[in-house]
């Protein structure tokens, strides 16, 4: 579900909007996930110290020094492992997760308690083509708070955002192809798309494209039913 959004001002990017987007919310005890763009020390301090939240951020090669530091951790000592498999969007995925406690290993990142080493094996269901991706996830959650299985679920939940929101907005609503680019038009349309997805999911539609087709068959009746107005 989309609960908030914030327009990114011109001449800046999403990084500058991170704290402003989350600041109005009570996040105490909530685990906030973020992709590699938001793996920043100030973001972690904001979440842990100011909002009393937890965090789990992806580390990729765009953070060269941190990535290399995590890559060279003593992974041979990691005894906590978890395997996860899923299938969807025309591909099969197998994830191997190893988790290492790093509180005494000198990782130069604030509040770092654990690091997860995640290897994703992806197979295209049609072509059979295989690929492999390695990422790291750094978190303030301790081993008691997040087992390897829970760490995998937290990471999986973050990827679900891409599959169930961004992918849907692009395919079902063709957001990337929209010609609306001036004024508050993009922001308003993003709000309407998010609202539509939320309402369809609340009404029980697990496939948004199918839900749009179903409501479109009776445009003067079914949209009102989805909104609870008849």
C-alpha cells in the first residue's frame, strides 16, 4: 500500500527527500528498508537515533569502499544460513542468505549490528537464461532481533515493493510513458495511480491489471463498488 509520497524538487534527487518523507510518521520499532541509493550514514542516524526505528539497507558497488569492506568480512565464520525460492514475473529466483554479526569487526557504518550476504540466482522461465547477483544488506538489527530467515523476509519484502508497486504502475498504468510532465500534473497523476492501486488491493484484487479490466466492464457501477459508494 502506498501511504505517502513526496515530489522531488528540481536540481536535487531522492536522497535529499528521505528524512522529509518519513519525519511525520511514528516509526518506533519499525524496520525501514531502502535500496542502495539511500545507504547513507545520515539516513541511518536519522532512523535509529531520531525516529527510534530499525533499518536494513542494501549495499552495492556504488558504495565502493563499504562494499569492499563487507565483501572481505570473515564470511567463512558465518554459521547462520537461509535458502529461499520464489517464482513470478516470468522468472525463478533462489536466494542464499548468510548473516554475520559485525559489532566487533570494525565496520565503518553507524549502528551496524549485522550484515547479510545475499546471492540471487535468477532463471528466465522462457529462455532458461541464468544470472547471478550478489548484494549485501547492513542493519542495526541484532541476531536476536533478526534471524537469517527474518533477514531474508525483510529483504524480500523490499523487493516486493518493486514487483507490486513500481512494476504495476509502469505496466498497468504505463507511468513511464506518460506525457504529463509540467506543473503539478506528474505529482497529481502519481497520487491517483497510487490511490487506484490501494483501492483495488483493499477490494481484494491481487492482479491490478485484471482488476482494472473488471471495473472497466461496468464503468458506472463497479468503480463505485470498489470505493464502497453503492
